[in-house]
C-alpha cells in the first residue's frame, strides 16, 4: 500500500503536465514538493526499519528480564523460607543465651575473682622476678669484677712464683760457690746451707775467736776473706752477721760485760773483716742474739757461733706484694 502511494505521488506532477492544466512554474514547484515527499518517505522507511530492529531487541531483553524475574521470584521465595528459619533459630539461640547468661552469672563472678587473684599473683611474680634479675645482674657484675681481680692476682702470683724461683735459684748458686770457696774450712766448724731462699754460712766460735774474746784469729780471718771474695761480686744481696753465745754466763766489769755484748762485738768484728775485704758496708748489718737462739741445747760448742745470713734484695718482691 505504501509503495502504491509513493508511486502515485511521484507520477502526479507528470499527469498534471500531460493534461495541460498547469504551467511550467507550477510543475517545478510540484516536482520540488514531490522530491521532498519522496525524501521524507525514504527517511520514514529507514526509521521504520530501525524501529523494527529496536523492537526486536527490546523483545529479547524483555524475555531475558522475564526469565530473571522468575528466577528472582523463586530465590525470593527460598530466601523468605530461609529468613523465617533463621529468625526461628535466632529466637531459639536468644532463649538459650538468656538461660546460659542466667546460669553463668555466678560462674563469671567466680572467674573474675579468680582472674583478679591470678593477676595479683602474676604482678607479685613479676616483681620477684625483677628483683631476682637485679640481684643476678649485681652478682654477674661482682663476678666479673672478681674474675678480673682473680686474673690480676693469678698474674701477680705467677710473678711472685717466678721471683721466688729466681731467688731460690740464685741462692742455690751462691751456696754452691761459697761451699766451693770455703771447702777448706768444712772440717773446722764451717757449714754452708740454703734455706727458704737464703744462704746461711755458720762459723763455730772456735774457728774465729779464742774463748771469751772478740779478736778474730788467723784461720777465721782467712775464712772471712774467702767469703768476702765471693759475695763482694754478688749484686742485690743483704748480709746480716749474727753473733750467738752459749748459756754460760759472762760477767765482767770490762767490756764485754755479758753474753749480749759478746755476741754483738763478735758480729761487728766480723763485719769489719768483711768490709775491709771488699764487701760494701751498705749491704751489711750486725746483730747480737746472745744465747737465745741455740742450734742444739745439748751441744754448747755448736751454739757458740757466727752466722752470716745472705739474702737476696727483695725490693721487687715487696713492690709486687704492695701493689695488690
């Protein structure tokens, strides 16, 4: 029908022209209108085709939405049942919770009391632990200080032992040299011993002095000179000359008046021989010990003697001891 109408519209100006009822100007105007109507008709036809396409697409979407709607309705029904069941379960749980809350209130109070007690105990334990840690830290500090002190003392002990060993070795070497130098007097009452790092040269009185005298005889002088020859070349020695008597009492108005003076004068007489034979007086000391340090209470001849005590200079040893 639309095609027939369009054809009539297009042929209408031509028919008018043939019939001779219109002028050329009118024909042109009619032709223009006809062209415009044809264009509009073409546009409407295209629009109608586009509308048909859109209608079909909308129909497809409607079908999809209808299916989705049906699915949603089904889901809504299912969810409604689930919601009802969930609400029932919630109500049951709330009822159970009310029962449990009512029953557990006393238990919760007991638990709270127990927790408070535990927290208090924990606080006390932490305080005790901190105190113990502080004590341990102090002990460790003290231990480290003691260990350092012990290490220092061990080092000093090793140094002391080294000095003592050196002293004993030097004393033994000196004793050996003196024993060799004084070997000729060994059968005349002279002995050489090493004790505690010191060398003791003991000369019986009969080798040195006439009875009751402080004057040294020839054999005694020679023995003392031989002794001086060895010790005068010895460094770092301290020499003590001790005079000893027996228990026989000496009483006289002249000097020596008693055993004390006799023991002192005999020791100083020995010192004079030693210094005149090359021993430095700075290293010598003279002492009188009278009758009070006997060697043998039953043998007076052994107790009447001069003891020359040779000791190493212990300044280094004393300095080490004082440094502690």
